[in-house]
């Protein structure tokens, strides 16, 4: 019986599963949607039990016509920075998942900045002090459910990113993958372990966290994930953005991966954890020693389209079609929902819609949404060193208009992959390497096959004008944020 690798990609809006054969071809797919809730301004949550159920549903769907004995192992990619608090004995969550988009850690971040430790936090972790990262969310959860830190210090309450929660629920092991751990802002890039000073500053007991392991484990074996056989090993775990870079064979210098999802991750491999202005340093993966990366994180790209679709009572695909053949004119949308991410890292920035009139219609708004994606990613690309090639993936990358716009904004060739489930593919590739199903050279050839390229068409003057106009509106959104929230009389 030829072996298969089952890849599970647990993302923000859904869980997707892919079954890859020994040749690396996708032979089956599954998917289960996962909603979000917004219980208050700046708060974004998900039901952690529903998240686990979505994994079970997507796996069952993918395996409906497949002999489970053919699955040699599991590969797992997960949304990053989101946090779950669960009971260590039962693996049952005791609170909703706090999403990576959630801003509830802002006040603690301000206190830490006032205490003068923000630069040291960035130096050790490679990450700016920002509510997007896990540590501030972890502290907020403990403030609500274990304010004295008694249960978490005793290890009876457990905190972790989505990979840690799923691994405990599905295997019984209390472990977390190093790339995901590097996004918590509690891991020292120098040591690859939890840092005692960081734990103290964020008030997170070490006993509440999982043991850190490389991206190839050991992670344990499955139990109770039907229809898979108990004992099926978990072979590879990666953060979703890291896995997408791996699928692009992104270990090659100069390759910059741009993922167009709910938010966007723009990432390239780095020689060391050395800092770069405006972007994060992180651990992409480890197969024995860490592979470092520089990354720019953008909060709202695809989410901006779904927001507008909900507002207008339509579908995102309809908006994308409208945007393809429309000129936005002077209409600009700055989607600072929860602030602006890299390279600005301005949590005070506010959403801004400017340049509209009584004649503005949904087509112009749709185009402004699409342009906001390209300009945000464009700022991120400009901040990353060593750019030679941009490779694009994620749901929005299917838009020819967006890919052409990205090439024009940055004056570079953009290559779109033939796969859209890059996170699942990437972590499956890592698992297959361990099984000996393919080599790194095989994966490089596969990554380069079937790319569709988009060449820039704007001249330098057009590019400077468009980017300059965007930066004017972005500056206005940031300035409005410094004036504070409007008070109701």
C-alpha cells in the first residue's frame, strides 16, 4: 500500500485538509468552516471546541474514500499567535480562543512600554511589543480566569498557541513547535527556549506552557481522530505562514513569500535573528537547528474584503470581480481595524475611507479594498532586505487584478503558485522529507513548476504618484488615531 501524508491546515476562517500521495500530488481534500465572534471593540474570539471539531470534520471529509491504513503520518499547520486556555487534565478549553487579531492586551503593552522594557523585549524575541502577539493575550486570559496565577503556576491550567492545544487534544502530549512558540513573545531567539525575564514581565508561569520541540517533533501519535488509526504519528508541525514559505522552497535566499489570507504575512529567510527595521525576526522552522526569517505582518487584507461584502450584503468573489475592471478614482480605504501592522506598527491608527462622493458605488469601494491590500503588502515588501523574487499564495492571490496591481506597486515580477493551500502543502512537504518520499531538490523543482508571472506595467512616475497618495491617506489615519476616541456627549 503506497503511503499518504495527511496535512491539516487549521486557519483563521476554516480548517482545510489535504491528502498527498508519494509523488506529492493532492488526491483528496476536506474543509470545515470556522466562524469568529466580536464580543466588544477590538475583541476577536473563536470557540476552541468548535475549532477542534472542525479538524475532526475536515479530516473525516478528506478520508471518506481512503483506507486510513495508507496514512503514514500527519502534518499540521496552524494559525499563529492565537491563544487557548485549557484544563491540563481534560484538554477542554475553559475560555474562548483569543484570536491573533484581538487587541485586548493594549493596556498592558502600554504599561510595559512605560516601564522601559519594550526595546529589550524586541531584542530578545525579534517582535515589537504589540497586542497581535500571544503573550499579552495570555496575560489577559489569566487575569480573567486565574488572577492569582495559582492554577497556572501549578500546571493545572495550560496556555498555548493553536498547535499546542491541538497536539494535547489529539495526542495527549504537552508540546509546542518552536516556530509557533517564537510568535508568543515569550521565547528567546538566542536560546530557543522560554525566557524567564519575559515570563516575568508578562506574568506567565512557565508551568502553564508546553515543552518546545523542533518542527519535526517528537509530537506523539494520534488517538481518537476518526477514521485514522490510533498510533498514526504526527510528523511535522509548522505555523501556517512558515509552512507556506517552506512550500515555496523558501530556504533559497532572495525568495520573498507573500500570503494573501485573512491578514497577510510577507516573509523571507534570514541568516541570523538580527533585527531589521519595521519587520519581525522569527524562527521559521527547525529540523535540528533554527532557520530564521524576517517577516512583515499585516492585520487586515482578505478580512477587509469580507467586511465590505458583509456590509453590502454580497459575496467577496463578486467584489473581486467588480474591482478587476474598475478605477477607484480618488477613493482610498486604509483598513486600520485594530491599528496598522508592519512596517509601521501603529496600534493607534484608525480605519479611514477618503475621497468618496455621492456618486461612489460599490465597484469603487471594492477597488479601494483591493488596492489597500496591494499597498499594505507593498510597504511590507519595501521593508524586507534582499528582495529578488516575490512568490504569492493564499485565497486572494487568485485575483489577477490584485497580482498585477502588486507587480505595479512594487515594480517587481510577482509569481503566483499553482497551489492555493500552501500551508498544508508546505507542512506535508516537511513530513514527506522525514519519510524519505522526496528530497529538497525535488521540492525546489516542484515549487518552480507552473508559476504564473505578472510583470510591472507602471513607469516610475506612476508608481511614485500612486504610492505617495496611499502614504498621504495612511498618514491621515495614523494622525486621527493620535487624537483619541470620539466622546459621546
